[in-house]
């Protein structure tokens, strides 16, 4: 299964927000202790206008003093007809600036009940424009 995360880190349609203090208004992905909440659309293709099949909902915490790792707690909540209502649960440390990283699948519900294993998360594309609005696309296999 291949899933495409469409992450928007700014603007009126942001899908990730920083919960902890950010005095300058910019997201601080490398600040130790920074906490982010996300609700990213997941699409069936790289193109963000392709059909949405799920949402990635959860938290990221920058957990390394040097800002290189985040602790990830994400529920992939399926919205498409085939898996609607089923979830996959992702948890663990993620080297946030590596292009390819492994994440743990620690459970699931519905058609993915008791899922165990791992996913390979691959950074594909970013598009940062004025006002720190960023679009990041990642694929998880």
C-alpha cells in the first residue's frame, strides 16, 4: 500500500499547527520540545488533487536536543469506501530531516485490526513560498 501525505504548514488551509509557543509566528521544527498537531489529507496519488483516501491525524514532538528527531503519534484514519473507518497507528522516533526513514506500525482497527510492522516514509517534494507557507509531500509504503 502506498499513501501520499499532503502537508500544509502555513496559510489559511494549514494542516499542521505548532501547539507550543512560537513568538515569531514561524514553525520551529528544530526546537527541542516543540509540539505540533496535524490533520493531513492522504491521497492515492502524488498529485494533491487526486482522491483523498485517508487523514493523518496526531502529534509530532521534537524530541532530540539537536532538533533532528521527532516522536510521532499518528493515526491514519481511512475515509475511502474500501477501508472507511479503519485505522493504522504509527508511533516512534523519526529522523525528521532524512529523505527516507522507517516508522513503526504499532496497531490498527477495522480491516487493520492488530496490525504490526513498519512503513518506509519517503520525502518527495516541498514547495515553500512567501509567508512561510509550505507544502510537503511524502509517500509511505
